[in-house]
């Protein structure tokens, strides 16, 4: 292995993921009860790469407060700031003064594991290289064109099929990359190619997961939870049934006669039930309470969420500090959702931002997006998008 240093690009916002990026960058969205960026850090550490430079920008304090100097994750982190979000090339340029002779570059907003890097030849690359992966849907990525394993072009979001090989945003570079860098990193890479400097592509078969839209959080959570080991550190009352891989954090209590079918992860200081059902692919953050006779399935609940009794929540997301009083129903079926002028047909429940207050007996129809700090009074039926700070009476 020739690399000791990695530069991690973590300055972006993730506008299409709103409301979940209104107060935090995309890299700090939690999947499986930890931020996306933490998966990147852990993958690097497990491959022996512990000298990390984070390029931060949007809501940078959220990243810096959580990761600090990196010692809790057995790495060393330095920070540089991209003051204006001008693109990935400009972001990498901010770290030029701290870059080693040879270094890796990674996007901080993709869930990866150690095998993503380790099962390719990237770590042994002597020259410049990019990591690619076969992908079923290439329409929202950069598609890589190759000639005998060397990159000849990268086409962003192609309208017609070129190949199924996409750019993962993971690279091996030497110092010469900075001579070609513009606003976007891929344009600098192609600049090197056009100047006759070879860039080799290596294929990974490891995990590489990208959240672009809010419902992607649910999809990624489902995938990540399949690898979470069972671990019971909380209290299990009489009559509780735990089925499959279930992880329960310290000081959490599963009240009597509840049923939890894994894969499920429940954080610390939580209270579940009594007589509640937590079904597969559900993540529940720290300090979260689920009331009696409530059913939750294939959903992501962040820290400090409260869900009242007799609620039913499927395929949904509740961000930090939001609560719903009794009888909250999140319906889930295929629906059309518009984001940034794009229309998507997806099966999803409710997507609730931070610190929302939802009254009794509310029904949220499929695809409802509730902005941060919204207040919804009781006995309402919700659809579409409800902006941040709304009051629905």
C-alpha cells in the first residue's frame, strides 16, 4: 500500500435531500444510527489510512463538533474550509497545501465499507486512478468510458446508455492533479487525460451507496442494517419477543409484550412500548420514545423523536426532536414526488423534518414532506410539501 493520507470532500449541502439538510450537511445524515461520513472514516481506518484531511463548508461546525480531531475513531483529522461552494475541484484545491505526494480523494457523502477500497487495486496504484462500479441506474452519475483499462471520458448524467460503469468519486492522485484543477474534479481528471497523463480505472465490488433524495435514506438504511450485529445492552421486560438481528443500546427499555423483528437497531436511552411492534429495516436513534400499541416498519427515526400510542408508521423518516401525538398514521404506497423539477414515482410514507410538533390523529398520505419546525394541529390529513416553520390549524 502506497497511501497514508486521504482527502475527504465534505463541504456540500445536499439540497435535494431537504428538509433533512436544512441544519446539517449531507454527510451528517444518519444511516443505521451513524453519520454517512463515519462510514468513510471507518473504511479508511480499516485499510490503514489514518491521516485524513476533511474539506468542509456548509454547516461545517456539525462535522467538526462530531468528529473533532478523529482520535475517537483512531484517525487524525485536519480541516480546511471551502468558503464558497464552487465545486468538487475547488474543494480539493483548498487542501493542496496539506496534500502528500500521493493521496486518496473520497466523497464524504457515500456509504462505503472497507472492502469498497480493499477489493480493488486502487491502494497499490502507482499512478493516477479512479474507482468505478457497475450500477443498474447510471442516469444520475458520471459514466466512465475506458480503453484497455484507461479512462478516456466521463459523461455526467447521460441521457442515453453509454456503459454501466459509474465514477464512485474515489481517486488516487499525485501532486500533478492540482495543475489541471478547475471548479469540478472530473474536469481536472479529464484535463490530465487530454494532456497524455494516464488515469487507470479499477473496479470495486464493495458497498457504495449514495443518498440523493429523501427516500434514499430509507433504502440505504435497509441495506446497512443487514450487516449490523445483534447486541442487547438494554432492559427487556416480560413477554417481549426479539426475532432476528436486533441491536439495543444502553439504558434502553423494551416494555412488556412488545415484538421486535430484525434487522433493527435501537439506540441508547430509548423506551419502546408496551405492546408495540418494530418491524424489519427500522433504525431508532438515541433518547427516542415509542408509545404503546404502535407499529413501525422500514423507517428511520433520529435522536429525541417521540411517537405516541396507537400510531402506524411505514417507510418513513422522522428527523431529530420531532414528535407525533397518539394515532399518527403514515400511509405508504407508490406516489409521484417532485423535487427540483424532477418527478419520481416512489413508494414512501411520511418524511418529517427536525423539531416538528404533530397533534393527535393525523394522517400523512404517501410522499408527504413536512419541513423543519412545522406545527400541525390534531385531526388533519396531510399531502404534498409543507414548508419549514408552517402552522397547520
